[in-house]
């Protein structure tokens, strides 16, 4: 199954992937790890990006300059797997911006000592340039969402519009799923102090709540993941892809989708110290992940302390027992795989 899912369209393997197996005995367990960690061919990703471009072009013809488009999610970090290959597009209204006014006042007042001269100057400029929006931000977001639903339904044969946070376009040629999220720009103190674009946040519009959700920082997360990958000797994204494939395969065995999300997996992998794996062979990475999974399952304090990469939310705290139970399923799968690697390699030896 993993051989099929790692190359669903029969594209050519990158030679680097073939070189990964040099001097490694062939066993089913070793092959599973290699294919799970490497991810889909770049050609497959390129087709996904072109599909997203088509949807963006369709919306641009309707929205004009009212909307800015950005991509988020695993495609942008090359940690996606074929089984969960949605491409995430954020359409951001250009009519207004959300701003952390309370945080800005603190940064220029009681917390001024936290910032250097350049940062304080940047913060002051944002305060001086702030003007209250005279329109209704929620109404703008609602209208943008409705308008996008109409445009996409008119242009594509299968569009799901009842999800609260995203419109899902199920494209047929190429065959890809594109999720369109509606949001407003969010200026956090970190962004205003640095003016670094990747520190911009967004507040996503929720159709069911008819309101914008708390701020999140997907572009900062993308930067942190890409930086961590380099820091780890290009091993970090491998462990993310591996756990995503394991999670999917566990779901196939359980005949349901596990509640541990890709978002959660990113946080789990990011919490592992780079020093523990930056020089390891890819087969040895499985043992590192097994230790982390055991720690999370066995230690409630560690589990409840785990936060998302952007540190905006807890992964397990107050999220119910089902997610922990699903984490146990993933841990047990990795333990079995670890035993298989050792056993099969002994047989080969």
C-alpha cells in the first residue's frame, strides 16, 4: 500500500531516493520506512500547485484587487503525502486588517524593555498609522465567502460548500482537492516589531459561527519547519512524512480516520530535540520517534505541555481522551515496525 501511495501516478523516482537504499538490505520493513519518509515525487507536487493556480485564477477574475491569495499547509513545506493531498489556499480580504491593539499598547508601555530601538520604532509606526475601519469586517468576510462559493460552483463540477472553514474544490483534471479558506490579515506584536512577512498572522472566517477565529500563524510555521529541516541535516521532514503515513495506515486498519491530525504530527516532531537525530540513518529515526511517542503517552505533563509549532494552541490539553487513544494506536504501530526492522535485518544478516 505504501509503495502505491508514495507514487500514485507512476512518476519516475528521484535518483536520490534510490541512493537512500545503498548498503541497506531489502526487507519489507526497511522499504516501508524509506517510502514513508521520502514522500511523493516532485512532479506530483508540481501538478498539485498548478491545480491550485487554476482555482486562484478563477477567483481572481471575480474578486480583482479585493483579495490577496496565499498558500499554506504541507505543500509549502513538502511534508505532504498522497493520502492527504489537499492544497490549502487562503483568500485574504484587502479591505481591512486585524491588529493586536492590547499587545501593541503593552509593548510600547509596560513591556517596552523587551524590544530594541528598531523594534520600538517599528511598533510606534504601526500605532501612528492605525486607523479604525469604518466597515463591518465580519460582513466583508461573509460576503467574500458567499461570493467565492458561487464562483467556484459555477466553474467546477464538484464543490463542497458546507464546511465551516473551507470551500473544497474537487478538481477532475488534474485530479486534486483544493481547499479555499477565507481570512483577514492579523498583525501580531511579533510582526509589527520586525515587519517580517512570515510573522503575519491570519484570522480564518468560520461560516457556522459567522465570525473570525483566533489568530494563527501558518506562514511562520512554514518558515520554522523549513529552517528545522536544514538544521536537522534534512531529516526533519522525513519524520513528519513518516508519522503521517503511519497515521493514515493505522486509520486503514481501524477503518476510520484517526483524530491525531497533520497539525498535531508537526508539533510532535518539532518537539524532538534536533541533537537526538541530526546525524542518524533514516532507519534509526524510527527509534527516536518511538521514544517520543512513549513519552507523550506515558507522561501526562509532557503531553499537556505540547503546543503547536506557532505556540498558539495546546495539542492534547483539554482535547478529550480519543486523541490520546489514537496516539497509543500510532505508538503501537511504530513499536511493531521497530521490532520488524530489527528482526528482518537479523534474518538478512
